[in-house]
C-alpha cells in the first residue's frame, strides 16, 4: 500500500536541504527554517502544538517554535524527516491519516514559493486519497462562507458546502483543492464560476482550520 505521507515527508526534507534555511515559503513571513521548526513542534512538542489551532496558546507555541528554529538547520530537517514513533500525529497508526495532506500542503508551500514552479502530475491513487481529505476539510473550512459552494474534482467527486446564498462552483484537481481550502488560494490553480463579487470574496477569504 502506498505511503503518501512518508513520500511527501521525504520529498519535503530533501527540498528543505537543497534550498537551505533562508528560502521563502508560501506561509507569509516564514522561511524554510521557520516551516521546518513548525513541523518539529507539531510532532515533538504536544505542550506547544496546541498553539497552532488554539489562540490562547499561540504566544507560547510561537515562542517554542522560535527556540526550535534557532538550532542547527541540518538537525532540524533530520527531525522533520524522522518523526518520533510516540508522536500522536505521526506514529504508525496515525501517520497516513493525519499527515498525508499536511505534508503535501507544506511541500507545496515550499515548492510554489520558488521561481518557475509548476503543478505536479500526481498519481491517481494519491489524488483519490487527497480528495477524501478535501471533502472533509471543505466542510470545516467553508461551513460559514455565505454562499452555496459546489466543490468539484473531476473524476473523483463533488461536495456542496457553505452557508447558502449565491451559488459558486469551484473546480480543480484534488491537490489544488487541498491547497485552496487550506487558505492557499493565491497559488492554487482552480476555476471559480459564479458571481464575480462572491468569487472574489472566496479567493480572499481566510480559510483553513
């Protein structure tokens, strides 16, 4: 059975080493060093990882991330490449479920910040896995958006999400949709059909979990 989380993790670690610690990423204000530190904290510091999602813990989580980022870069990337088996988000039972989309997105965060990037031609099996995750992510990320959103991945499926109102159709491959619904609209190659004002609001909305 393919291990897409593992292969994306390896590819990201290779790219982080190739680019060095100061290359840009899609995450505003973050270099490759910052992104690597984020991943290490997420997997190895459960006391601080809550700050990724919970505002009351954000200041502490960011302080820990900065301390982690100050370490030797090669060691930082090595820790990204080889997560601890005890981690709640990257142990053998949870890795594929939790990390397939996570590492695909962060791999693209780095790839798409570099000059001359092009979308990857993903294997059909990988796209199918991404679509299953996207269908869930879209419900969460877009549940409050004031429109009736039809999310379509040709050949994989479609979902209707949103709070209702004007109708928009968002069409792309599963990988591009994963980037779009996680807040990377500016680099996701998707087609948005519908009223222009509503489409513009969707492209500028703060999405993600």
